[in-house]
C-alpha cells in the first residue's frame, strides 16, 4: 500500500512560479528570486523620473519669453547660466520622501518626512538611500534645470508660455499645496497629492538642496502648506543657516533627492 505526505517548501526572498512533476516522480520547481538589484531597479524605474536637463537649450521656445517681473528675470538668468554650464540628465522622485527606518522611502499616501532633521542628517540620508545610483541632495543648478523642464512640459500640455512662467516664478498656488491653494488643508498633505506633469507635492513642504560651498550655506526652495503661493513660488530660492548641524522645530522642510 502506497502512502502520501505533503511537504511545504519556502524559499526566503523568492517565490515559486511553476511546479512540474517529472517522470521519475520528482518535482521540478521554478523559482523567481527577488534580490536587491531588482528592488533598486523598481525604485529607479517606477518612482524616479528622468529629467532631461541636457536637452534644455537657449533656443527653446519657452526661453524666447521676455520676462515681465523681477522673479522671472532672476530665474531666466539662472536657467541661462545653468544651460551654458552644460547640464547632465538626472532622475528625481515623483513625490516627497517619508521616514522609513533607518532612513527614508518614497511611497504615496504617507506623511512627508518633515520635523527635527538637520541638513547633515539629510545629506547622509540622501547618500545612503541608493549609493549605487549616486543618490544625493540635488543642487541648486539641478533644481533650476528641473523647473525649466517643468515650464516646457506645462507649455506642451497647453499652457501659454506666459502662464507657465508666471506659475513657476510668480505665483505657484495652482501647482502645489499652499495656504491659499484650492482645498488647502492647513496642515501637511500625505505624499502623492496634486499631480502636475507627472510630479506630486511640488508645494506642501520646503525642499532642502545641496550645500553651496562658495556661499558657506545650503539652499531651500519653494514653499509649504503654511505659506502663500505668490510669496513662495517654486522658483523661490534662499540661503539657509550656516550651521549644518542645526535642528529646527518642524519648519516644514525635507530633502530633495536626485539619482544619476
């Protein structure tokens, strides 16, 4: 009399995708490994968007715009300087980061990673996020390049060139979560809100950029939910404190990361 028994097989970090009983009675399993490389690729491909900064040109249609305000004039000088310096493409996340032990993660619907973190903490967290892709805090030049690409994309979506420049440089109320934005929450929104050209969270939290060694301080950009869209538009850039170990008490700032 033949007896049968059941055996459960588990493989750590993998899943069985197929099972076949062979003529000799053995069982052949097909196993799909879920290794770290595939996880990194998924993060890079699905949550980080390529910013084609190298394709920005002084001859672009949006660059033929004649600025009408000081904000526009200042930004045009910055984007011209950036283009002339020779820009390289990079990837930036679709949304703001959230805390995830021991560092950060990028997921929709989570609390943004604000409160009590110094510039040095963010600088290290950025480098440790995906070192294999040279993860780091984005520079002022990279941020300016992103805004240039954003203006181009807004125009491609049907905005007039004047409207796109105005929204990025003068009044970003419609592009992010500000105190005077539609359906403002008077608090931080979860990550993944208010999509614009495939990006989220363009307002809501101030963005911490990389240190400017010449100036001896680092940069912050944009505004947060507690500020007005016309007072702190996306193109608003300002120097922060020189003490990089300083920890603020919930100022609504978080790191703006990029990858190669």
